[in-house]
């Protein structure tokens, strides 16, 4: 039986009773219909201008902004789901490559929060945690050609939206509905680095009560730096059924197979150095190389060791790769019960699998092999450069339910979400057939072991919300509360010390059997997480809004937090406290026909931030152990503006857009350990930009031609928690452009034939962008990709 805490029962008894009623009225209920199915009014015209109601969050009590279908179809084909967000105010998005496809090279900062503290939904299905290892990052489940809108509540998401990771921000990806006419849409893209991407979507049209589509994407490209490639095969399918009246049902399927090679992160000194790497590259172009003969200078074998024992072989790309195979199934039933009363729910199942490989040097493998065999483990001596295998797998399934009814001035909603997320991970090093990183692995010859555990998250969330319309709908008040409970359990071998440990001293080690498999448990719950908001309409064009929301989140990185095995004790590390936040917003939005805009001010604070800490091992003077702990508070305040202007004086020739963010996000406490205090109080949180300004101009000189040029400025950011002098990354401006030709042009049976040219980093800016922050010293980075062109031709039959 899925557990529900007493706190949830006390704080949400009414919501639970109402949700039980939902289950009895609609036994198979499944997610919210995308906003793109609804009739949308467009006040500012132009083929690349977003619908104003979506773009500025009309009638919402918090700052809600959106990337609409027009903008999505103008972006480079194959752009990742996270890189789509960089057009929105409030979002500092840094990715690796023009499309943002490298899964370990994505970062998002929103106010005081990062990627792990944002909630994501795809067609009403929560995606869970965003970890590339074992998580469900949203970019695996979307294609921009199939999306109708990407909507983001920047700081205070609705209590009805399911998520255990958000501390405020919520992002919803809503797909287009299957079209009513049968057809075939095909898009073919070509670009830099031998990019080839084919997108095909076949639509059945309306067949009785059903309409459906299925799409397939195949993308292949070389890495922009170093040896290696990317291979993505993505399938999506959707079936929509009209059930009569206001009732409908929907089934959704996504399959994503992804294979890519890694590229190295760089220290600042490496990036600035004029000394070439092993492949003869400097600066941003440094990257892994193909395997070279062991007679190559610098790659000669270590004396008395096997052929491929030189540490430089860890700089070859063959053993630096990631493989993922994920599938998502979802079904939704919307039951129209009476006028103003409906029930809805979404059931979903996700199957996750994959692995990552990294090279391990002969010297490090030999060290671990000698220690573990001395402790009694049966292993094989290293042959050269080892195949470092980390496997991930598991499944995730859940159900969201919602009941909506309107009574006079009240619009009431209540519901429950329950989910189980199971995850397994192993980590070990194996020989290859002959020790060469270019050879196949020999999985029958483990060299050393590190991790083998399973974890499970059981989540229950209940909510109740009331929207009250007063003064002839000029004044709207939203009141809501949610209750969230999460149980976490991890069982297995956490790290090295569970396999072997040192029973001696640092100078005279004695390697003995480790602690063996252990179990970690943690439980988090809060039965009263309130949300309140007010919306006042001055007239049909201008609105003022204000909101307050509290959130609790499962500590980010729970698997890593509990994957700590101490040498000094078999005890599990203490469970950290849950991260908690408070979000305040005040803003105004207006739609003036030829101009629409939104301006929001905010103050956000949260406590119990999770951070990794290293301390001295008891009984030693220089041996450290690393674990995770709560380190204190963070606050952020600032302004977010979004606006679009199409001056009538230009007679439709051009229009302009501008997004601007001013954000001050700082630590409120020092990080204190038993041996050292890090002076972080009052320091800026790393990777947080004070200014992000994104603006552009779009021209429509003819019915068959649309062009755009845009620029995004990101101010300087710190790479360390202590804001160490010299650890600042300079601000930079990135310019992009596109041209669409032939919109609406037909050729024989092919209609809507058009060509699009996209260019990213138009002026070839060379700078560091994505960063791995550290507490002190300096971080590690991934450079901004160079100027990149893409050409796409598409049409419908």
C-alpha cells in the first residue's frame, strides 16, 4: 500500500475525500488537455508573433511566460527541450552545442534555483527528477515540431501541478493535438558537423471518433569538438478520441534512443593555454582523440606494464560515451459530468534504461585492484586502459486525478497524485579484450567494483484550490493548499568502503572486507503548503497580479547523498532536511493590440540547500571523506520583463521583442564544517547572472519571406561559492538569426513548402559558457560552440 503520512492526512483531508470521489466517477482518468486545443485570440498579428494570452500569462495570478508554436518552429530543428527555455525571461540557460543535445552539458538557473529544483510536465505527465543518470530529463520526451506551447511559471507554480522536485518554477510542454485532416509532414535538415536530421509525421485525420499521429525523428551529427558523434532516434504517437459531449480520451507514447560520445570539460588554464592537447587543438577546440598506436610519442607503455598502460589513453574518445533507451506511455480521460463539472486524470508508465562508459587509467585500476584483491574480492588484473561501465535502469509509474466544479463565483479543484520511481545503478571497471580503449569490453573480467544499489521514491501529493471571481470578474482571488509526502529507500553497495576498507592507518594500510550492502531510508512530508494569489483587471487590456507560495522538495541528488560509505563507520550518513522555499511576486501585464508586455518583481528565499562537503577522516591529518549536507539559506530578488511591439507605422513590415531579467541571488550563511568555514554569506550563488537581456527584430517584407535577428546578453557569473577572485566568467552576447522562405508555397501535391536557414553564434563568439562550480578556487567549464549553420526544407502532403 502506498504510504500517506499523518501530516498529509491532517493537512488535506478534504482534498483526499474529493479525490476519492474522482476515482469513483472516472475509474480511468489521465492529464490536462494542451492549451493549444482551446480557441486562442491573437491581438498582435504577424506570422512569428506569439499569442499574447499565452506569452504574458493572461489571467494568471503569477508570472507565467510561454514559448509558442511560432517561435518553436523558427528555432533550429532538433533543439533540445531545455534550450527552448532560453527565450524566456528569468531563465539563464547554458548548453553544450547549438542544439543543446549533450545531456551532461545543460544548466538552467531561475531566480535562486537550478535545474534540479524545477518541475517539468509533458502533456500533464510529471517527468520526475532531471538527473541525466537515472532521471527523466524533459529533453528526452519532446520534439519541437510536435509542441504547441512551452509554458513556464517562473517562480510559483500552481498547487495542482504534480512535482516533488520544484521549489517554485514549473514548466509545462504541451503537444499539438492530432489534426482533423489526413496528411504527411516531412522536414529534412542539414548543418555543420555533418548534421543530418529527418522528421516525419503522419496524421490519420478524423476517423470516426478518433484522430491520431505518429512521428519519427532521426538525427546524426559529429561532435563540434573532438572525435565522436551523436545518434538520436525519437518516436512520438498520440491518439485522441471524442467520447461525446465534453468528454474525451487521449493516449500518448514516446520512445527515445540516444547515443553520444563525451567531450572533456576544461579548466580555465587549459582553455587559455596556447599549448596544444594530444590532438593538436587549443582553446575551445580541445577534445578527445581517436586511439593512436602505443609507439606514438607520449603514448608509450609504462615500463613493465601492458601495451596501453599510458595515462594519455584516457584522452581517447572510444571509452567516453553515453547510451539511453527510454519509453513513456500515458493515457488521459476527461469526463464531462455536468455543466461546469468535470473529472480528469492521467496514468503513465516510464521504462528507463542505459549506460555510460568512461576510460580508467591503468595506474588507478591497478591501485584499486590490489586493494580489493587483498580484501578477498575475486577480480582480474588490469590489461591496459579499462572500460569503466556505469549502468542505469528502472521504471516510474503514477496517476494524477483532478475534479473541477464551478459553483457561483467559485471555481473549485481538488485532486491527488501518486507515483513510484524505481532506479538501479552499478559502477565497475572491466578489461577490454587486449587492453586497448578501441577494443570491445570483456565483461567477464571485472578489474574493480564500486557501486551496485537500487533506490525507490514513493510520492503522494494532494491539493485543493478555489478561484473566486468578484466585481464582475474584475477581481480574482486564488487560494490553494497542497500536501506532499515522499518516502525514499536505497539498498545495496554504496561505494568503495562497502566492498573493502582500510583497517590500518594511512601510512600502514590493512585492506579488509568492507561493510557490505547497507540500507538508507528517509521520509519527508508537509501537509500544509499554501498558495495565494490575486488578479485585478483594470480593463480588458491591463491586469495586476500578486502571489505567494510555499514549497518543499525532496533534497536534490538523494542517490548521491546516500552513496557515501565512510571508512570510519558502517553507519549511513544522516538524512538531510528537505529544501524549502517561499516565493513572493507582484506584477502587471497589458495587451494593447499592437503591443503586449509583462513586468514582474519577485522576492524568493529558500533554506536547507544541499552541498557536498569534504572533511578530515578521524585519526588522520590529511585524508578526507566527502558527504552531502544542508549548508544554509539563499535569497533572490529582481525584475523580469517580456514584451512585443509591432508598430502600426511600419505597416506590418517589422516587429520587435525584448525579454530582460535583473536577478540578485546570494547565500545567506557561511558553510561551516568541523574543520573549516567557507565564507559564503553574502556571496552570489555560482552560475547566476545579474543581467540577462534577449531582444530581436523580425521582418516580413513579403508574404513568402520572414527574417529575424536576435541577440542575448548574459552578464558575468561566478564559478565558485566563495566568489574567489579570478573565478568570474565574463559576460557575453550571443547573436542568432533565421530566414524562412516560401511560407504557404505549394508545388503539386506538396503544400506549405518552405525552406529555413538558421545560424547560431553569428559572430563566432569564443567564450566559456556552461560551468561546473566548486566551493573555492575555480570551476570547470564547457566552451560556447562556434558559429553554426543549419538548413531545413519542409512540406506537407
